[in-house]
């Protein structure tokens, strides 16, 4: 019988270096001859990407309600899980996702202040057992993350325009979740140089691969 694949997620606040880390993780698995699918949230499938556009670039004249944002995040996730993640894992392929369910606790729970029980209910309904086997949490002081994204010079999306305090709350929820689930969520000090960040990620992946083989 086919051994199901593993689900690895990358999380962090703005400018923590997730996209950069994702490239490193991809190269790591290519070298290890491990078949992987790279994906992201919100998004990852055609319909989920359409929902992403609504989430990040919708109307500038009407404020999106926090509940709308939460439900759209989970609608996109439902499509992503059923259309992309589960088929890949069932075929024995590993999946690496740039953000996943922890982001809903951090951004909609911490950032927007939505009751965590509400999020838990959606989590059970939509995610269920399709939980990450490993999560790399790229942790960085909010100001440094913002500085890094500003250097890129790209226009900010709807969520990126939030205030510093919003991202401080997001960071705190991520760190709390890591504290409660240290076996799954590994904190990476993302304020360090690229080489040092990659060394931490390599060490976590080496341990994970050794434990899973
Ligand atoms: N969201 C949500 O609210 N709820 C949910 O459930 C989900 C998501 C799933 C889109 O996410 C938004 O959706 C996001 C959360 C919300 N909103 N925000 N904010 P996204 O992941 O697509 O977008 P993002 O978080 O804004 O990602 P980002 O800005 O692209 O950041 P990043 O991927 O973490 O950073 P990066 O592009 O890899 O690096 C930033 C810059 O720093 C870049 O120029 C790098 O070259 C540089 N960098 C990277 N690492 C280093 C080191 N170590 N040293 C120096 N410079 C570095």
C-alpha cells in the first residue's frame, strides 16, 4: 500500500522570508529525491486563487467584514485541500504550503480579534485530519519584516496595509501556537542572515526526514 505523503507548512508575519525559505525547502527535497508539490494559501488551485484575489484586492470603497474574510479563507482552504492537498498526499507526494490553517488563527484570530472557538469550528469542519506534519514558523520582529518588504518596493495588498499593532497580535498568536505544539511547529529565527536562516531550516528538515524514514 502507498505510504501517504507529508504536509509541511511555512508560516510567519509579513516579510519574514517565507517565499525565500520555500525555494530553499524545494531545493532540499529535490536533492533528497523526494517528490513534492509546492502550493500556497490563500490559493493553490484555480478557484482558490480566484478567492485569493477577492481577499487581497477587493473593493477599496467597502470594508471587508472580519467574518467574510474568515469564511473566504476557509472556503479557499476547502477547495485547496480537496482539489490539491489530499490527492497529492494520497499519491505519496509531499506537499509544502506557503501558509495554511495556522495563519487563520494568527491573522483572523489575533489580527482581527475573531473568537478562536469560531475558528476552531471551521478548522474541524474544513481541515479535520489534514493537519500539517511539520510547520516552519519564521519569526521576525514586525518592524524588521516590514522594512524588508518595503525594500522590495511592491504595492501593498489589503491585509499588508494593516497597522504594526495588527501584526504584533498576529506574531503573538503564532508564538503561542508554537508553544502549545512544539512537536509540530518549529520556530526559525528569521531575523538572522539568509545563510543562518537556511542552516536552521536544514537542521529541522534533517531531523524530520530522519524521524520519518
Ligand atoms: N492570510 C490570512 O490572513 N489568513 C489565512 O488563513 C491565510 C493567509 C492562509 C497573503 O499571504 C496574505 O494572506 C497574508 C496573510 C493572509 N497577508 N499579509 N500580510 P502571502 O503569504 O501571500 O503574503 P505575505 O505574508 O505578505 O508574504 P510576503 O510579503 O511575500 O513575505 P515573505 O514571503 O515572508 O517574504 P520574502 O518575499 O521571502 O522576503 C521578503 C524580502 O526579504 C525579500 O526581498 C527577500 O529577499 C528578503 N529576505 C528574505 N530573507 C532574508 C534574510 N534572512 N535576510 C535579509 N533579507 C531577507
